């Protein structure tokens, strides 16, 4: 996702404001319907598109060894400032390739990331994520649904499509979650989550 697409530019310009917004809701409240699927710590976790670091830091507090990948330098810098001493390893990188990253991970999390990928990027991105998972590893993807905003590239992606790409990469579907309400109170936005497993 190059900066020219407007995706990274939007997040770079909005980093400080987004930090206040994203950090105003907890990891536990956002991912409530998925918490029972988290592997037992200690385990190795990867947060892809980690943003302000809320989820990565929460996973570290739960006893995970966490790598957090974020393409936007302004968000990585903010995450390190907001979560000092978290033990998280912050890395630059973006789907579909995430070059230089080595698995295996027991947990891979993409929170509000997948819907930025173009259709042609999704199958190779899923294969890359599947290749980073340990046997039995869990992939959790949350999807913002509703009319996409006009200020950045985003798609309204059905969870069944994500599950299909997962199946094509050797992942089995564990759960699709339909969250009716947006945690930030946006009427036109709702969320789905998809849980997949390797093996």
C-alpha cells in the first residue's frame, strides 16, 4: 500500500487524532467476541497494521511476544510513545508482502486492515499470512462494513470472501462474527470479524 494511494497519507496526516480515537476503546471491548480464541500465553503474536499500538500492547500485557507491523512511520512513532516499555517489537511493513518477517506465529491479528487491500492483493496477502502461522495458529481479521469513506481507499468486503481466501490458503473457518454496532458510535459503520486456523 504505497503512500500515493492515499491510504498511508491519510493515516500519516491523522496520526495524532487517530491515536486519541483508537486508544479510547480497549482491546478487550473491540475484540470481545474473539477473546476465547486467543492462544494461551506464552505464545508468539503478530499485529499487522498495528496503528497506534493498542492491540499489540494489550497482547504483550497478556504475556505474548509481539511483533507489530505498521507501514506508516507517524503511527509507528506514536505507538512507541503511547506504549513505552511494552516489549513490543515495532516494524515497518505492509501487506501483501510484509518482506523480511519470519514466522511462525501462534496468533496473527489484522484489526481494520484487510478492507484497504485491492481485490488482486487479497489472495497473495492471505497466502503470506497463512505462511506465517504455526500449525494450529489463529488468524483474526476484523472488517469495517458499510459505505467506504471517500478520504482513503477502502472496500466493503464480506466476511465470506475472507473465509474463501482463507480456504484457498489452507485455513479453516472457525467463526464469523457480526457486530451490529460501531464501538466509536458511527451510525453508518458496522463490523465483522473472521477467525481462521491453520491445520
